[in-house]
């Protein structure tokens, strides 16, 4: 398995390739998710408050991310095989549509086909990164539920905000949905983001 950054979501057309910067590659969040998994996965004593050391907030390296994910996502190879198959099917479908288009002329068709082919590996890698991210997010959600964690507080950053927002969505989609509240607040002139578990929705 290879994890590497490729970039935002590509928008491919017969006139060129643009990138949607609002849909960033999930790779950039994998280090944060991995660190949170490690920081939260330990035995808990009821009513005791646990605080992570500053070093726990340092984003993991690519090698550390891989080690953590292999430990917590044992089915990751099957997941990636399924992801590759699905994206390959999507790419082939898009190529077929480009060849059969009744709107584009022959030159436009050729350009569109070449643009799709040129972005083939890019789209595959983005899909791999996304699948790994959501696999890790499921692990994080299981830890929160299994250990009855009532809140997670981190330093404020776009990365932590994104990851905790994803965790909020993942918890809501569980078989026993978990309602949470995500907020940013200031304490002693320092910004924090907190995900508070409100209740389990039955």
C-alpha cells in the first residue's frame, strides 16, 4: 500500500483540468487521525480526565501513519482492492461516455479522453487516501463509543476541525447513532475545538 499526497479533486473536461480546492485530498488529515487513535486508545478509569502531552499533537509521519493503520485496520488491503476496482470502473465508464458523446466533436472527444487518462493515477491515489481516511475514522468512532469517551478537545486548527467534523458525521451514522456537539472556544487567549458527546440516539 502506498500513501502519498496528490491534491484537490480534479474537474476534468474537454477544455482542460481544474481543481476544486474545497475538496482537498484526505491524505493531509491522515496524520491527525492516526495521532488521535493512538492518544485515545488506552484503558480508562471512570470519571478520570485524560490529557494528551503536547507531543501527541504532532502530526505522524507517513511511515508512522502506515504502521498505525495496519494495526487498527486489518482489512485495509481488501478495502483498497475494492476501492481500486470501483475507481477503475468509474474511469472506464467516463472514457466510454467521452468516446460516445454526441455533444463533443472529434477533437474535443480526443482531448477529454487524454485528460481522463492523464489523471488516471491521480484519481486512483485520491480514492485510496479517502478509503484509508474513512477506515481510520471508523476506528476512531469505535474507540469513542467503546470507551464511552464524553469529549475530545484539541488545539484549534483547520485540520483538527475537519477531522472532528468527520468523526461527528461517522458517529451519527453508527448502528446506534451518537449525537455530538462541535464547538470552537477560547480559553486563556488560546483557541480550542471540542467534540462533546451529547447522547446515543435510539
